[in-house]
C-alpha cells in the first residue's frame, strides 16, 4: 500500500518546483485582503460591459455606412451630362453632381439608368429618390412632382438640314416641313402645343432625330443648345445650328411631392455647390470647348 507521505515524496521527486509554487501561492493569498462580495460583482459587471461595447464597436466597423442609399434616376444616354464611360460606369456632369450631393447628405448613391419618359413614374412609385437627368422644370411636370431650385439654364433651339430654308422656329411651322422631337422632352411639349402646320415626328432616341435631319427626312430637330451644337459639329456638311433659343428653360432636380426635408437639403447643397465654384469646375471638365464657342457667339453659357 502506498502511504500519503510516500505520495507526497513521489510528487516532490517528479516535480521539484511544486512545493515552491504552492508556498508562493499561499503567501500571495495570505497577502490579499478579503473584499465584500458586492465589490467582486461590480468588477465582473464592469468587465462584461466593456466586452459588450467592444463587440458593438467591432460590428459597427463592419458596416461601411449606416445611412440609406440615395437612389438617383437618370437616362445615361445624354453626353456629356449623363453617359456610360469606356469601363461601363456612369459618368458625366449629372453623375459628378449626384456624387457631390451624396457626400453632402452623407449617403452613398446608387444610379438607376431609366429611359427619360420613365423617370417621373419611377419617382412617383418610389423606385428612385430623385431625378437628376437634365430635366426641365415645366408647369406640366410640376403637376405631378416637385422640383428643386434650378441649377442650370438652357434653351430650345434648332438643328436644321442645310438644304432647308429655315432660320427660325416660325419658319419651321409650315406645311411640308417635318419637325423631329424626342419623346418625353420639352421639344415634344413645345411642338405639340405650338406647331400647327408642320408635321411633328416623335422618336424614342436623340440619335434617331439627328439622323432624320442629316438624311433630309426631317428638316428640323428641336433640342437644347449644347446638344444641337454638338450634333452640328459632328455633321457640319449636312446640318446647321440655330443656337439662339426660342424658349428659355431651367433644369432642376425632380423630387416627390411632400418630400420637403430632402428638397430643403438638396436646395442647400445646390446653393453651396454654386458658391464654392462647383458648377464652374464641371463646365471646365466636360464642356470647355462649348463654353468658349458660346462666348464667341455671344450666347450665355449653361451654368
């Protein structure tokens, strides 16, 4: 039979340092004053709270932005304002403006590419939060949506086939003249309201309207100044640009009616962005040649 003293001796032989550690532990415990139970409970609670806060902060660090996305609707088929770059990404004046608005609101943006005549329905049904797509604020549109303060001025003018003897909107409204307009634009609204003798040809795409004029199938295309200038520059042998506007317009950001909080913040952004030279920078980045050409023609520029 193995005695207790034998077991102790065996343990001491197997682990010579055990007696020293045991003695040190007894000395340490003897030196620690006894504390009330509630003192230990407070310490444990403090540690648990610290661990919980650390976990919450770690989870918060995994979320890049707690603000909801700002969903911006635009038709990416209107360079240099709304377009798709060589890498397939949204680009242009309106895209840069949307990104600056997102930074101002501290919200990440999501751009939805929607045909122009589908933008207002998308806004009204809640698929997008706002429209930033070179949209003119018109009385007709204001019957169904709200608008921010205007951020850009422009005007409707004429792209004319060179063989047509037309130099004004009045000369365009004659029998035998075909006037092309893009569906859903203010050119269509104007033509249907004011042109009584000319034939109005409504097409889905801007390029299709231009092609009609280039080929002589239509004599006139009603559109904004910058676009008309660009199309004339690409087709100088077959077209002319009558750049003096027959109707001045203002572009604004479209918003849902009743969304007054967002409208106020959008207006504050536009005021600050203009004051700090943001629109001038966009003009220099995307429209430098056009700005110079308009200056030489004595026509006020967009921004």
